C-alpha cells in the first residue's frame, strides 16, 4: 500500500499499537502467550507490508516465567533477568506519576526481528527504586498491575510525545492499554482547553480497540480506591471515571467507551463479544477481524518451497518431523518413532483448553498408545500463581512418565518449542470448551505447515477448516444419543471415534489422501489465516474508516 498519493497527501493513517506483551523471538522474552505472539506477528506483517505502524510496550526485565518440572512432576518457576544490550537506546526518557512519585521511564527501540518499530518503556533494573514495576509481565497483584498499566497507557502516550512521533490513531490491543485514553483526554483538557465531554469525544475519534476475552469474568476490573491511590485517574474525577468504566472500573467497558470502533478476533468471537457488550457498544460497534499468523516466522521454508514448486510435500514434512523428534530426544531423552502418527498439543495450561481430554478414558486410548500407533507431544506453561493450571501440567507429565517414548511433555513452552512442534507433528489437536477460544492461533501455524487440525468448532476454525478436506471437526461427529450429554462426554466420544476410525487409518493406509489434505490445509492457511491478511483488514475495515470519519468531523 502507498502512504501518500501523487500530491503528497497522506493516504494511510499512522497507528500506534499498544500491547502489554510482544512475542517477536524467544531471545526477547516479553510475552506470556497468544496475545503477545499476535502482537509480534502484527508488527512483522506491518513491516513486510510497509505499513505506518509502531508498537508501544514494556521492557520486562525478567522472563514471564521459565517453567520447569521437578522430580515429582510439579512445575516450578524461575525468573531470570536478561541482557538487553542489543536493544537500541533512544536516549529519550519520559515520566509518569505513580502513587505520588515521579517514575522515570527509559525508552528503548527495536526492529531487529523484521518488525515495525517497537518502543519499550523501562523503569529500570528490578533492584532499582521503581524497577520492580516493570520487572515481570502479569506478576504481582492489582497494585502492580495498575502501576504497569499507567506505564503502558499514560507513559506510552507521553513516550510518543517525547520521541516526537506523530500518530493519527491509537490501537488498544486488549483493555490493558486503556489508560492511554485518559492521557489523551487530559492533554486535550489541559493543552487545548476542551471540556471533559469534548475531550472524550475527540479521543474516541482517534482510538480503536481489540477485545480478546470471551468471558465476562476474564475482563479486568479495578477498584476506584486503588485507581485513585495510584493516580491512574490521571486528573479525572470519580464521576468521570465511572462514566467511562463503571464501578468497579471495567477495563474492557472503558476501552469500548473510549473508542469509535472495536473488534473481536474471529467471526464467532465477534458475535460473542457483541452479545456480551451489547449494552455498551452502540457508539463503538464491534466488528470481527480474525487473527492471523506471520507465515515467514511459522511456516518451514522447506514446506513452503515444496508446496509452491509442486515438490515432494511428504518428504519435506518428514524432515520437519525428524527435526522435532531429534529436538525432543535432546531435551528429554525420549525416542519417538518418525513413522508413527504424531499428534501435538501446545498451549497455555488453562482449564478451558482441556489438554487432558484425550486421556479421560485410558482404557480406550491407552492400548492405542502402547501399541505404538499414536504418539503425543504436549507443551505449555501455567501462570506462576495458577495452581489449577499447574495441576493440569502435572497430569500431563504423569502421562509422559507412564507412556515412555510415546507421550512427551516439553517443559518451558516458548516460541522455539512452538515453532518446532507446529512444523513437525502430523496432527494438531484443539479441543477447548466452546466459545472460550476467542480465536486461537497455534492451529493456523500448524495448518501453514500441512499439519492437519483435529478440532472443535470454535474460534477461527469455522472460517476455514472443512471436515475431511483439510482436517477434522469433532462437531461433525456428535451422535444423536449424546446430544444431551455434557460437552466433555460428547467431545471425548467424537475425538476417539475420529481418531480411531479416520485419522489413524488415513495416516497409515492412505498416504495420498493425507498429502491431499496437507495441501488443502496449506492452501487454507495461506489464503485466510496470515497476519498479512489481518493487517490489510485492520487498515481497510478499521483504521481507514475511523481516520476518514475523523477528518470529516474536523472539517
Ligand atoms: C502461537 C502461540 C501461542 C498461542 O496459541 P493458541 O493456540 O492461541 O493457544 C501461545 N504461545 C506460544 C509460544 C505460541 O507460539
């Protein structure tokens, strides 16, 4: 896309994208999970497409967690600090006020991972006076979280001013960034003499918002008492804050009220979000822009080449599979069989993702594993304070120890592990409770590599995955007599049936059909689920739309 037309008139608005986490590469551990990976892929596609986007984030000095497994099979966390010398020092600082104290923020810059400019705010080393605030992503309680959100939101807008970067639109990726809206309002009141009402309306015309949370309880809320204590109100009154976010202050509700257009991250999630926020979103309609993944990051070049040139796709796949199996052997000592079916599942350990579903009836699945017809690789981290998540991991580790060489759990899930498994498995399993997976992106990465999705109908899946064409849908296999059973029981039944009657026979006996499905899978992912497509949609359906309306409003 061109940025200016022949008269030098600006065509594309410049966007500042605010996000708490960025997953650009495993060597820059500023991410916890899908939200961060999405933000990283977003910045990479912005760069590839030469779009005028910059990212605003926080330099977390410690890893979110490096999570290992002890001898009892229990996950434990360590938080190493990193040497971030490779970041560029902008030599620019800004500051925010937190609980009455001025906190000075250093601004770093990086674009070394093929990403559009990312500016990272830094309160210093953890041992420094305020350094603990930006020590660790999603660490600590509500006070720390609010302090971090002051830095991302208020500090983020001030960083743009300090750097002299002019932007047209502010994109809040998830509600964490919402205090940026309060800073935009404050600027307009103090610097342009606008009333609160006028400042709010002008701010709305500059802001778009993406929600990622399909459950009401998952939306972050804060007490006004704490917000005022920490100075997060940024000069606004209690009444004004309540008008934006209610009481308690709901970050998602406030983000909707501070933006003029919002989106959910898949068609299904858009619908869920519209239902959920129906009472708030009349001024900020919620559309759907489905997530996508950065193909050059996630797709093996050998797979891309074999697909493009009509080469031997199976051969290219086997190379990826062997690489994964070697990696597993180095990490764990387990010796998996490259000729046996390999099913992968790597995700954050959240109960709704049901990583243990496949083991619910070991009298069915146990013998298939023992026979050597089915191998499974798992990986995932639980949030350090999430005991339920850790017990899920512990159960998976138990399976790893029970079915030696056949079931493997890889500790310390990160982008490197993700890249290896989405390339090297044969099948990618996805069985969350519906409709809790807003989009999901690991299945897109797998599909790009010809790894076939075996999935429930949730998130992105309904927009591309055709049953028996490029994967399998559990929802196509719910028998009449189980219509009334609970979701776990129905899905378990469908999972076993498809696995035993379709996936395994096709894998071992119908290689041609399998390779046809691999091709269909790559075709689906390349045409529908790349972050290039996503970026174009953000420009065409959100940024340009809001930008034009803003220009009309100021004329
Ligand atoms: C892709 C990715 C995720 C997100 O996967 P989902 O399927 O959306 O849960 C999380 N963590 C890492 C390291 C990833 O690469």
